[in-house]
């Protein structure tokens, strides 16, 4: 059956152009034609969907989320009293909220095992298309090591979530192989400390260059790329020298790092909204002091770093670290990117064409013939008003694979 979506406008992020009076034709979940209504023949028996009053554009992509993290603060007592299955089930709600905010594709930057992606694909619950990293690999005492000074160890691997603490070149090779065996689409490394980890510092590098190269080599051998949680300047440079594809957070870029990214075609995923949420949670009494102090210490440098990257023309893909903040608020990142100098069309591209090319998932990020029919409808032109894609209440229509998954009259 052919389905036809009639909208007042269509935004094509490839060209940056909008047309009025548009139609998107869909068959078997894929786009067969899209554009100006006058130029497209709609079969008489097509199932017609009225999206009048809305401008449609491709479904949005968030390159950095954690669907199994609630996003309402950090509480170690709660961690201790939460069964792994309960944590896992929270992804059902997170997936729905992400979809409702217009994000039809995500790359999960650790936490979600492949089973979550598979369950969404099987239709067990609604959610975005996913690429998963499963576990974020860190050195002993690094960003994801949950072995505390008191001796308590919360580094509890699950059968489908290989252990994330790893030291040395050969163990790194083995761990990457285990992650790929468990279904990882991407590999994630922590090449610096971070904000939410009690035992390290964002400005310190982590993992050796040899460990990073080993991970990148093993990943590449099986067609995977590597993303690096990289905040420290040295951690960013090690990651780039080691061959990672995307730099996450990028708090302390400098001229040399920016040069390296431009030369290597690397992509920056800023997650500007993440430290904002750490501070908001802290003000609501839901964040330990160590994390709030670190977020406050990095937030200005983070903005400065990302502004420099934008000015220099570094490729920037949309990512929020949702799971630090609440799922479904992803769009706020657009406003922060824009405030640092990104044009509205580049903000939209960061979450469509650029994000699709970055994560390497075919058929998403645009509405050309053969693409997945993932689209959203907003009441106006987001190039004139980015809040139309920034606030979930402005996302009036969400379509995934040709099926309407959210519709607000
Ligand atoms: Zn993250």
C-alpha cells in the first residue's frame, strides 16, 4: 500500500531548501518520492495522511544517548538498590520519549545491550532506530570504572554487556572482539576522565595510544568505527592519533586538535546540554557535589572549545548525552549550538545528513527515494525558529518507517 503525507511544506537538509505544498510518498516503509505536490503523481488509492499546517523534514538523529540511564540525577543508593532488569526496562520509557521528541534514530553511547535494539526492531515497544556501543571501555580507575575507594565494586557485567574496564593492548583486543560478538555496532573508548565519575578528572588523558590503536584496529577489522569520550586536550589528541572517528564532548580542543580533526575528517559531537543538566540536577539536590563542581569547572571552557571548532569548520554531529539529562529534551541542544554560532540549517544538518553520515546508518537523515520514511512535522519553518525542533511539544507529527508514531491534531 502506498501512503501519501500531505504537508504545507518540506525542508530538505541536503539542499537547505524548503518548498510549500509538499507530499511524501511511502511504500513498504520507504520513501518513493518527496517534494512539491504539483510535481508528484499520487495514486488515487493511496492512504492519505493530512499533515496540513506542518512543515515536514527527515526524522532527527542523536549521536550520543544512554537509553538505559534515567537522566534524573546520580544517586549511588539508588544504583545499589536497582536490579539490572529494572534499569534495562527504563529504556522502554526513554525510547518512547526520544521518539516523541522527533528523534527517530540514535547511537547509544553505552548502557544499552543489543537486545534493546533488537526488541525495538521486533516491534516489542516503540523506539528509535539504534546503533549500540553496549559498554564504554575505560582503564582501571577511569571514567566508567565503578570500583570505589571503599572497596565496593559496582562493575557488574551482564551476559550481554561485556566488562568495560580494560588495561593493556591484548586485553583491549579481546574486549573489542567480545563487544562485537555481543552485537556492538560502534566501539566506545574513554580517552579522558569525565564529570560524573568520582575518581578521575576531565582534564586527564586515559588509555595509552597503543591501547587506543589496538581497539581501533580490531574494530576496523570487523567494519566498526570508534567513538571517544574525550574531554582532556591530550585525550582528544591521543584519540585522533589512534584513529577514532568521533570525538565526544571535546571540552579542551585547541588549534592543533582542530587542525587534526579537519585533516582527518573527524566529527565532533559536542553534547553541550550535558553539563547544563548536571548543574540543574545539582540545584535540585540530585547530584553529588563532586560532579556538580566538575561540571561548573568545565562549562565555560566547553563552550569556548566548541565555538572555536564551529568557526574553524569542524564537522559537527548532533549529540546530547541524554541519560545525563532527561530523555525527550534532546532538542535543547539545537539552541545551544546556535548560540555558539551555528546557522540554523547547519544545526538541522548536524541531526540529519551529517549525523547519518557520521554514524554510517544507511537510509536515514534525508527523504530521498529509497530512504526510510522517518519524518517529523512541526508547525512552521525551523530555519526561522529553531524552537520548533528544540521543544518536544512542537513536534506534532513523528513517522517511523512510514507509520505514524506520534500525531497531535
Ligand atoms: Zn555519554
